[in-house]
C-alpha cells in the first residue's frame, strides 16, 4: 500500500515536471522555485505567532505582503501567465524590494527591534540572491546585489551612533557575501553560456553527419552497435535491421550486393593469377593488395593477428618471396 502511494506521487511529480520543466536546466530551476516557495510559506507565518521578528502590526503587514507575493508568483506560473524564470524573478526581486523597505524601516526606528531581528532580515535578503544564483537566472543577481548593498550601508551608517542595529561585523559579513555571491552568479552564467554554445555546436555537427549519411539518430546508433559487435552476432544484425525502414534496408541490400560483386571480381582475378593459393589465402591477398594492415585484415575476417601472420607467411612461401620482398608489390604485378 505504501509502495503504491509513493509510486503514484512519483508518477504525478514526473508528469508535473514534464509539463512545466521540459529541459534539465528548467527542472533545476523548478525545484529551486518550489523549495523557495515552501520556505516562504512555512517560515514567514511564524512572524504572526511571535516566533520570528518583532510582533508589531506594521512589520507583520510587510510579512503578509511577502507571503502574498509568493502565492501570486506561484499562481501566475501554474496558470502559465509567467514563465519559470519570470516567476523566480518576481519572487526574488519583489522579495528583495520588500526586505529593503523593512530593513530601512527598522534602521529608521531602531527601538522597534534589536540586532537579532536585523540579522534575520539581512539573512532573508541574502537568500533572495542565493536562490537566483542556484537557479542560474541571468542578470537578476546583479540587480538584487545593487539593491542590497546600499540597503546594508544605510542600515549601518544612517542611524545615530550607538543605535544602529547593523554593526560593523554584520555590515562586513553580509556585504562581502553579497559581492562574492554576485561574482559567482556572473561566472556560472558565463560557464553556462559556453556550455550551451558547445552543446549547440555538437547538435549542429550531429545534424550534419546524419544528413550526410541520410539516416536518423536511431539508425546511426544501431549501426554503431553492430559495427562494434562481432560479425557473427546475428542478434545484433537483426536488431539493427529492425530499426530501419524499408527504404534504408533496400539501400543496405544494394550496397551489400555491390560489395559482394566487387569482392568476387577481385577474388576471381587473384585466384586466376595465383591458382596455388587456398580460398583463405586469396581473401588475405586481396586485402593486402588493398593496402590493409595485418590488424585490419584480422578484424575484417574475424581472425587473430597471429593467424593472419601465418597466412601471409604461406602466401610468401608459395610465391617464392624472400624476407626483403614487398608482398603487396609482388601481388600487384
């Protein structure tokens, strides 16, 4: 019963992600958005119960606006009025504006709170930037940092001496974190853009190759699997042919017949010139004439290199060649 329940939840989650997050990057962003929304909806209401911040009606009103912003961004996204990036931007940039207003308000009225409450609000402001960095949202981290740094500076320098809730330690710590986090966002954006560019180039190259060979991706993969398998593996060959359409199968048959006809002509010519050679020796001689190495011949005939070496020795012996004579040149005469 428990297994079926989790299986149903997993299937629904998969369908949800397929609907709203088609790419791998979108899935990461959607996960970050869901977690961020859950944090807002689970932690922010603690303010109304006196477990977070100061129980002042105007500060609680600001918290309510933050919660409503989270709900609005979620609803707009689910009804496809906003893209995923737009919903994350609305939540984070809007949340940063709300936090900026709250921090400025606390700085102007230090009697309303204490340094712990200021630390909580600075941490929430930092989390809005952190979400943007993890979700790899372009440009927005710079905007949030541009909003937050003056806010931190105002909270530290604006209040009269001895009344500031943002002391020197908080000012240095959160300012440094904001700057380094913003730099990390810029670097990650650059790395992502390069990665996407390389991926597009790879896709273009792949498309050109498929177009040049006149096959689709599935046919090419099937061919490579057959090419790397043993020549006598009939299962792989049947699987390969089953993946091809009738037109592709017809082309392969035509190509095989042409190769077989050419091979028979070459074998017949070599047999007529060197009647003392066995059929295996004739095949090896034909491949030597084509310039194939011992390793290549072994792969083509599904033999070992030592076996091919023995056949070459027999051919040289039957042709009366010395060790210094070039076998290919003698066969081509």
